[in-house]
C-alpha cells in the first residue's frame, strides 16, 4: 500500500538521479512512497509496477530501472532466505522523517545483499557469490579477473581466493545450453572458461532476475529449436539480455502455431480459383 511522503527539492536536483532516464527518476520517487517506514520494500517486479506504474506502460523494464538505481547507490537489492527479492532505499532517513513509524518486517529478515552491480543490470564480471547469507554481505568483488587467473593448460581459474562454486541449478542450465548448441552444430567450440561464465550468469538470472530454473531451461530449448534464434543465442549472456524478447516470441508462436515449416498438400489438391472455373464450366455445359 502506498504511503504519504514528502519530497525535498534536492531530490529533483540530485546529479546522479538526474543522469538517469526520466522514468527511472520517477521510479525513485515512487519507491519513497512504496517503501515501508524504514525504507525497505518487496522488489518483486510485478508488485513494484502495480504500486508505482498502475496505469502506465513505462519505456523501460522495472528490472532495468531498479538496476540503474542500485548502480548509483540510491537503493540496494538482495534476496532473503524465504526466496523473495527485497530492496532498500539506502538513504531513506535523509529523504523522509516518519512520525510514529511502523517497525519494518523486512528489516528483520536475513537478506543476502548485492554489493556489486554492472551498468547492464547484473553483477560485475569479476564478482562472485560469497553465500554467507548475512545482511550487509552477499556478493563480493573478486579483484582478479577470470582471464588473468586462467591456467595455460585447461583454461580453468587458478586464483588462490576461495570462491563459492555456482549452484547446482546454474551448472545444470549451463550444461543444457552446451548440449543444445552441440546438438545443432557438433563441432561448435565451447571452452571450460565459457562454461564457467555461463554458470555464473545463470546464477545471476536465478538470484537477481527472479527467473526460475524451468523458465530458463524451457527458453534454452525453445531458442535452440528456433531456426532464427539458434544461431543468435550462443551464450548465457545473450539469453539473459534477450530473455523477455525471447519469452514473448515463444509465447506468440505457441499461441499461433509455428508456421515456419512448409505445409504438405495432398496429391489431389486443387486451388480454389481452379475449382471455381471448373464449376462454372460444368454449369455452362449442363445448360446447353
């Protein structure tokens, strides 16, 4: 439920917020009303849209706008042990003075906060899940890049820093993408480093984007069976970037039927125009 809030003039003059698209700046103001009295909010994309843009189709996705706000530090995002995604307006107390505040229920949850966000709406390429599940921690930046830590023999990372392995679901999804690509082109070269990167991207899709394993697996299979997309979706990063577009395409095709395959006509098929001429000729002959 929305709350009555006050907005200071400085909100509109903030240089970092003003560097973002207008609709993202508007979302930032809406989050002040959507958040509880401690600045926490449920980051489910559908709930955010329903609360802030109930009558408007914005030019950007809720996901992208939240990531833009997280990148400048206006909010932080994370996932709790209940599996739901939450956010917090970082400097909420500077924007609002709430009289008789209601204690936040979200604040008491153990939330794994995302600390490193890329401009494209995900983690930086060198950040890996720490996985301790404590508030204030969650995703740390690994100072050495994957390219710098590869061994010459197998291409696997050789960093001495302890890293948490990707989740089992992420590994399964990366293996599925590999098998589907190789089914279409057996000789396609996929390196161990690429698989590792796919696993990390799959984890981000699960943890940050709110995708389910079944959603991702179904879209991998659909894309690799589509004549156009099988040659354009050859990495987990591309799948993540085009996810919404691919999902819409797959739904449209499932509703209308895939018309890409040619229809086989029966041997005795006669076009409608020819049948009309035959009927006219038969009527004319009968009249004589």
